[in-house]
């Protein structure tokens, strides 16, 4: 674990040398809470106090999915630099010559991409929860607890799974792309999975079954995240082989 942690710290420090990654981490942490405050606290004054909780049901799926998406984005940036970036900067060969086992190297690369995103996910959710609760009371409304149970379920299950799934996909495509920007583009589609819990519940506005659709869309998102995670890592473990990586240098 100590060897893997050294790899993770080194990859994270190297990623922070890039302005796009550094500013991307900052934006991923603050942009979700800021948008949440703008949407909730901007609309709250035009909603009667008795319907304040209804606002959570209407806007909650959008904000929750957005927090999840912003937490996943840093994984794509860091993992791309930690894997594809090694080839682009011609540092893959020296790395493969280190006395690390394949498992130690793989775990180090995974921690470098996943752990910062998990920290961002927890911190941005906590900031959003506290900010909306304080803001609602300051505006004279009943305290609003966000995310609600459905939103917390999505952030606590599907989002972490997708974060680790992105690392697996990055490992898979690392042997097929040569530029970091190509790796970014290849993982964009995965993040778009979180458009499902953002858009699908809106169908229930007309039918009156929005609450059921929120849970339904969350379970769909969780199922897709789990499939990508399982299939992705099954393939990644087979591809992450030192001999194969050496042949790519």
C-alpha cells in the first residue's frame, strides 16, 4: 500500500502541474454548490413557505445529478494524465522499470484518479447541504434538507461506482490513444450517463409520478454504473500487464 500511495501522490502532483487540471479541481469543488445555491435560493423567494419542500422534489434531481457529474470529471482529468500522460511525456518506460508489482502500480494509478474525486464528492455535497439549510432559514423558510433520500442514494452509490469505472475505462483506452485530450473525449460519454437522473424525472411533472421516476432513474443509473464498473475492471485487469505495456512504449 505504501508503494502504491507513492505512485498516487506522484501522479497527483504531476497532474496539478497542469493548469487545466488544477483549475478543473477547483471548479469541480465549488461549481456544484454555487449552482445549487443559485437554483434553490434564487427560486425559493417566489415559492410559498408551505411549498418549500416541493421545490426540493422538483429541483433535487437536477442538482443531485449535477453534483455527481462534477465529482466524476476530475477522475477523467487525473486518470488521463496518470495513464495516457505517461506515454505522452515518455515516462512510461522508466515507470515500468521500477520494482513495483502490477497490482501495486494499478492500485496507485487508481487511487490517484479516484480519491480526489471522492473527496470532492463528499465536500461539495456537504457544502451544498449546509449552504441550502442556512440559506432557507435566513430567508424565513422552513429548513430545507438537501439532498433528500433519493438524492443521497444516487450520490452514495452510483457516483462512487462511476468514479472507479472511469479509471477502468481509462486503463482500457490508454493503449488505444496517444494524447491526453483523446482520452478526455473518450470518457465524456460515461459522464453523460448522469443525464438520466437529471432528465427522466421531468416526465413525471405531467403525470404526477415524479417521485417514482426519480427512484426509477436512480436505479437505472446505478445499474449502468455497476455494469460499466464490473465489465470495465474485468477487461482492465486483463489489459494491465507489464509486458503488454512495455510493448506499447
